[in-house]
C-alpha cells in the first residue's frame, strides 16, 4: 500500500509524523504517552548515528562507560539547584514489589548525581584527572507538554551524555572548546546546520556556570535544540566532595563540564534532508547505502537474477551495505518503498542492462539516472563510492544553504522581529542591552524565546535594545522553539 505524504514545506509536523510511521522508523502506539519502539530500520539509523557520536568522542580520548539507571533520592537532592531544575519531571519508584522503599529511587532525568559520587571515589590527586567519560542510555522525564516522536518524549532512548573532571578551571574551559569541536564534527557528519549560542542566565542548565546550545531549524521555522554543553565549575564537585591533592600539595575541588545529545539528532537528520517522496538519508548513517531492484521480463528472469546477485556480492564484499529486493511485487512498488526510506542509491538491472553489460544507477537526491559498465568490478565499486560521497556533500551544502538563506535573520525593530517570528522564519537576531529584565520583556513582546548570544555568528552590531531603548551591547538570537 502506498501513502501520499503531506507536503514537507507546507505541513512539516504532519509530514514528520507520517514519515516516522510509514518509513518504519518508530512506532509510538505503545500505551504510555511519549514512549515508543524503534523499529528495525529506524534502529539501524539510530545505531549509525550513535556510531558517529562514539567515533568523535573516542577519537578525543573519551571513555564510554555505563552507570545505573536508579538514583537514591538523597543523592538526587544533594545539589539543590540541580534538582530544582528537574523536580517537576522526575519519575519516582516508591515500592520494591509490595514493600515501600526506605529511600525513594528516581529514574535518571540526567546522570550528574549518579556519576559524581563515583568520581569522588576515583579522584584523590590531580594525577587522577582528567576523567572524560560518556554513556548512551535512556533518561526519563515527565514531559507535560504535547509529546512528539523523537522530539518531545518521556523516555529519551538515545541520550549521549559526557561528564568530565579536571584539576583547573582553565583545563575545564579547554574541555568546553573540545566539546564544541566534537559536536561540530558530529553534526557536520550528519549534514545538520546549526547555530551555537550561550544561553541566558535564567535559562542555563541547573547547577552550571554557563550553558551553550546547538540549535537547528526545521522546515516549519521552529528551532530544535540538538545539543548542549555546560561549564559546571566546582558546583557539583563541592556538593559531592570531589576533593583532590593539587600539584603543590594543597587541596582543591575538581572543575567539571558535561554535554549531551539526544535522539533529536535523528529527528534533525530526517527534517533536514527529506522531501515530499520520503526520507533522504546521508550515506554516512543510512541503514542501506544501495538497494538493487531486478526488472523482470518473462523468460529473462534467470539472467537478470544472476546479474543482480553478482552486483550484490561485489558490493557486499567491498563493505557497502546493500540489499537485493527480490520480493514478488512490482518494480514500481519497490521504487516507492526505497525512495520513502531514503536509500541513497538504487540500482536497476533489466534484460537490456544485462545485454549491454551495464547497471542503471538512480541517485535518491537528484533523481538522476545513469548507466555504468558492470566490469571491471573495481571501477563499478569506485563509481558507487563516488556517488555516495557526492550525495553526502550535496546534502550538507543544500541544508546549510537553506539554513543561512531562509532561517537566519536580523531585525532592528520590534515590529520587524515580531513579523519574522510570527511567520515562523527561524532564528531572528535582535539588539539587546544584556539586562535580564529586558530579556524577559523581550520574550513576552515577541512571543518567542531567547536562545542566547551567538558564539560564532558574525553580526554587525547596530541599533538600540528593543525593550528599553538603551544602546545595545550584543545581538541575541530569538525563535519559536519545540
């Protein structure tokens, strides 16, 4: 059965929900709101995104670990500012079987308070640092707003969180810079455009000195926070007694950072690259890079099948993930299915291709068809790899061009900013005096959210604060977020 997809540009929300369903990414009919099942195809996509996260963390000396899901209430409350940031979202376990627990247990909303008691045991001297650990786990938050698959959920099943400890503040600051670089590499590899901003004081991570966020924009003009980085200073290390002996024999508390990415990264891949025919997946993370579709004609089936199997074996042996679709359905239905699932290259082989000793490539991004000789096989493999690289590069360029041309704006008046945000035009930079109270009023007047001060975006400063009229000291990014 084929499904006519809604227009991605005109009705992104419905398009996205439909894609999650019909492309077999996830099933959210599970009888707990905000909890879903990764289906086989979607799970492979998720695994490949996780491999990308692991690659760039491992390359920079991070160690993957696994910590418990359950947090005793007394540990969770040990850092008071932190628990205030989560107390309305925590799931509590109060019984073990039929017996009430002496101490309530929380399902982790994040892992500072489960990891840091262990850090306190491991750190005795400056020589025990740095610690650079990360894990990819489920976290649980009682999301009271309307849930949305992969974007706003109650069980975040793909939460990559890194937690580091250092002997000086300067080393922790360098770690923040490394975290920015790691996240850039991850999102660039996924072809996801982003803006990095320093969150305002009132919206920083609970218990942090300051917070940075990576934001992208989806086709309906709303922003999606896809990654955060937090400079924790000594706030948690003092609460958890993470004390150590310094190089000069003195005593100090560890300096820390943490940073996280969720399955919103998968949502952003889907949102950034798909079209009205379905997914378009970057070859770096596509569950299948190539699908082979035999074009059968009566009396020619055997020779077509032999050619298809030959190409399948060649690609498989070369390490390219490939599927031979020999289902007993029409070729047209197969084309529809694999376009919907965003497989980068489709290979069609029919009797005429066999006679000519060629295969026909179809590029999912451009829809362009071209033929190429079946032999020598090394050149066939090289050609496919070349096309995959072109698709990867083109997806990156297309997404970034659209982000910069359509979703990054600058406004020097309240009316202009309001009009842009009401039209869901993405991120609007506005002049700001830097005063918190003016920031609150600005959010009220714009009906949007202050994302923060852009870290790398070069915007020429001119104009007055849109709230108080005083001379602006910075531009601040505003949007209507998910």
